[in-house]
């Protein structure tokens, strides 16, 4: 895709699948590989997002890799899965998905790469450091997975509201039709430039439940609250990068949630984290912000390149 939102990828139509997990079935999108023995790539979305947000990245990898993007518990097709929520629950669901697809730590096994965006990056590190420790060969973190700057005394709900802005606000609204949904997003300082793109439109449509004139987001508010608290405050979650069994690549965006600079990460903050000690390599993707890093041409190319490198190293 270009930075203005026109798609340049040959998007394959994904298959809708489900994976048995605790309490029911996890919904996911699946793109097949052209040959046996191809790497398995699992794409994990952000806190109020869904599997369809990965369309451009999946298009760049489909065919050469087996690609799976789940709707995490409490979102889109997995909104009906019960609590308890929290990043540990997501890590358990991801582990079940990996086992369902035959991921293995055995010598000679096909490479498995976890890719997480925003909250999904924290899920990826938690799964890799814990329950899926022997199943993952590579890890790509996209503008997430390492602690954000959070004032110690800040209220968690207030922080989430400030952090997510309109993406959280929509959870309490109903819309008469899809055009009204698109109108709501058109006012967003970043996503507004992308509402006419087909793959972003698919993500927005997948988010919805109900019927006109009462369409609403399928995202479970309690899931966001519990997951957000883990992402911002849960110290064991924030320290998982110190216990990773495989090297990780962090791709960070120049701009933040609303395109502001600096974004969620910057060189000064990352230097203070001593990432080399944790075997995490950080790379800026210039010209991107928190959302467009997985939609724009440069962002998609950077993610696909990091996935291919991780898969090759994990073979």
C-alpha cells in the first residue's frame, strides 16, 4: 500500500477457520502456503483490533508462508469466548493454535514465527517466554512488546482512554449503517486517510456486530480493560523480553497513535532498555505511525522482511 491508502498487494482471499481453545472456538483467518515445509507465521493484532487488520502483511507473505491471524479472545469472531481475559489467556489461546498447526521444537521442524502488533506484541512475547517456549523459532514485535512510558501514579482506565482515544470511544456507540461507521473513522487523524482502502475497510467491517440501525463494535469492553491493565502495569508481562528463548526484532514507528512524534518508542527510550542484553534488535520504520506500520508499503515491506529473516534463522 502507499501512504495514502491505495493497495499495491495481490490480496488472496483468506479462509475462515476456528481453533478449539478453553471455553469455545477461536476464530481466525488462514492463508495457505504453496509448498509443504513452509514457515508458519501467526499474526497477533492490537487491543481493539481484529485479524483483518493484517490483510496487507498477509498478502505479502501468503504463498511462501502458511499464515494465520486469529481474532483474539473478546474481539470480532472470538467475541463470544468467555473470560477471564488478560494476556495470559491470549498466550494460552496462541499456544493452542500453534499446537493445532503442528508447531514443534523438534530438530528439523518447520520454522514458526510469531508477529505481534501493539498489544499483540506483548501476547507474542508472553507466549514465547512461557507456554509456547518450545514451539516458536522467531519473534517480530511491531510497535509493541516493550514497556510504554506510563506515569507511575496514573489511573489505568484514564491511561487507556488517553492511549486509545477514538478507538476506545467507539465501543460505547451504535451506528445506523456502515457509512456512519466510516464517517466516524474518517475523523481519526491517522485512520481517516485509510477508510477508503479495501483492506482497512475489511478490518472496520469485521469489527461490527448487530444489524442496522444498531451496529456496534464487537470488542468486549471488559476484555480491553483487563488486557490493557496487563499491557500497561503487569510487571511480569513487561519483563518477558528478558527471558526470550529466541532473538526478537522490534520494528518501531516514527509516529504514535495519532501520528504524533515521537511515537510510542524513540531512540533515547530504547537505548535505556539495554535491548542487546535481551537479544532484541530494534529498527525504526521511518514515515510510519502506530497503525500504518502494518498498512503502508514501507511498513509492510519491513514486517515481511523481518518475518523472512526470523524464519530463515529458525530453520
